[in-house]
C-alpha cells in the first residue's frame, strides 16, 4: 500500500513538471523515458533487489542508477528525477511510478486502455474493426491488448478501465448453472 502512495506522489510531481514545460511533447517524452527505464529494471530484477536492499547505501544505489542512465540516455529532467529518487531511497518504486505516470498521460490524452480476451486469435482486420467500433461508441481513443484464452470456450471478455463485459460462453454456462441450483 505504501508503494502505491509513493508511486502516485512522485508520478504526479513529474507529471506536473511535464505540464509546466514549454516543450510541446514533454509529457510524452518523459513517459517514453520512464517506460524505457522501467522496462530495463523489470528485465533485470537484480537491479530492483539492489534498490530495495538496505545493505547498499544511497551513494552505491546512485552509482548503479547513473550507469543505467548512461545506457538509456533519458532527458535531463528524467535523469535528475532518478537521481532524486536515489537520494530519497525510492528507486525501487520506478516501475510503479511509470505505471501511474502512464495512466496520467493516458487520461490527459483521452486514451482508454483495455484488454480483449477471446477463445481464438482474431485477425488484424477484426481487431481493427473492434477498436474502431469501440472508439465510435466511447468517443475516445482506444488501445487494446489482445489475449487468447481457450478456457472461455467462445465469445469474448472485454475490460476497459474499470468496466468489464464478459460475454463468454464460460460465463453464460456459469449463470445457467447458478440458475439451475436456485431452481429457476
């Protein structure tokens, strides 16, 4: 729980800095830099372990993040942001900060993210048609992740934001089973 609070505070602070920049696409640039750093940290879990380990002092952690930053070459603001996180011993929260920042960026750009689960792989044309219909209905840009889950038997499950549409055969069978149990 504490991690969520920390991540939200730092992400909001960075987003406020991005909004105050005169550079037109600063929000997106910072988001890209953060995403690259978070991806690098997620692909190297030992780095997160170092950042969480109290045995390593702030200077040692700062030295590690400087080497990482030299490889990623982010904008000066993101570099300073990471050094601030190192000073405050908050580097381990970088992936969570990235997730919160991404949500703030999506909200500012009017983007809704979701996930579409089907029993069979959808063709690119069908995926594009689904996105277009959802964008037309919602009036916002939709970005969907696609997943195949044969356990749903057929139909689809769509989750966008906090809304879930479960039109899978598995869900319908579950409803039928419950109705039979209740004698309906």
